[in-house]
C-alpha cells in the first residue's frame, strides 16, 4: 500500500474492519482524525476525505442508589480503601483525581477540595461530606502538605489501577449485580445531587464539565415526575 497516495476506499475498509472488531465509535473517529491529519498536514494532500465520523452510542450512565453506595463502601474492612471510595463518591471525583489528591488540597473548614489540573488542564473546587472529616484527619495528620492523601505502601502516588482494583474488589464482596466501575461513583454523585434538588449548573461546576449538555444527560436518568406515572398493567 502506498501511504503517500490517498485511497478513500482503503480508509473505509479499514474503519469497517475496526467496527467488525467491536472497536468503539470514539476510537474509530480518533483513527479517522489521525488519518486526515497525516494526509492534510504531513504530506499536504488537498483532496478531501469524504468520510463521516461514526455516531457514538448514547448510553445512560450506570448509577448506584444510596443503599448500594453504603453497601459498597462497607464491603471492605480496609479503612484507607473505605475512605478512598467515600472521597470519590462524596466529592464526585475521577479515579485520576482521587489518587492525585494532596493534603494541601483539602479545606477542612469549608469542606471543599481543590482539584488541580484535571481533565482539560483546569482547576475546580468541589465539596466533600462532614461525615468523613475524622477519617481524613486521621490519614493526613502525620503527612506534609505536599504528600498524597492516598499514598502507596512504597510511597508516592497510588496508581489508578490500584484504586480501580479497590473498587472492583469491594463490588465483588457486595451483593450489587450492576456492571459498575470506579467512574460509577462520580455518576452516582451527580444523580444524587440532582435528586436532592441541586441546580444542574452547580452540578456542572462541581463535576468540572465544560459543556452543560454533558451534565444534562444525568437528567435523563433521574426524573422525579416519572415516579408519579404508574404502569397500566395491574
């Protein structure tokens, strides 16, 4: 194959092959953008690549209810792991944000966390519950301001893979049958705030979403008016 010669049919065949291999629409679109970049920017081909981006599946996020959140957290006897899951849910954090959290990022007086250089290289302020203050003080009391809250046993930052393993182990020990992941804690945080009547714009700010539409998808999961509708089957 001559990569210096644009062949749209070959590109289409490649993308169809990827689809047959169950590669996600998001990844296939990344491949297409990379191909376009190569032809347009690297070898200066000016012929347009008339291939539309693949439509991404719009699936609703998996959410744990409040009882399931408590069950998940209580499924581990390790206090550090219990606190890690509590912070992730109670503050709506991504797994990368939890492991990157430092002692100096915690404001105990205001019950806030300063999340730095997260997705999109943006800082934000989020909340955490009063119920975990004592546990946070216990784990950070002997640490310096620049140390990680959830450091590894060897020292330094806990890996995201380890944090995800903490979640998966707790899920296995629980009776929860949902296909949940660590990110489900963040989804659940958003849903439960909306159920409490929190304005979607504040939820957007706490989650650090750039576009309000990203946050609004949670309104499709929680709709209090639907609970008032009864099925016609009696």
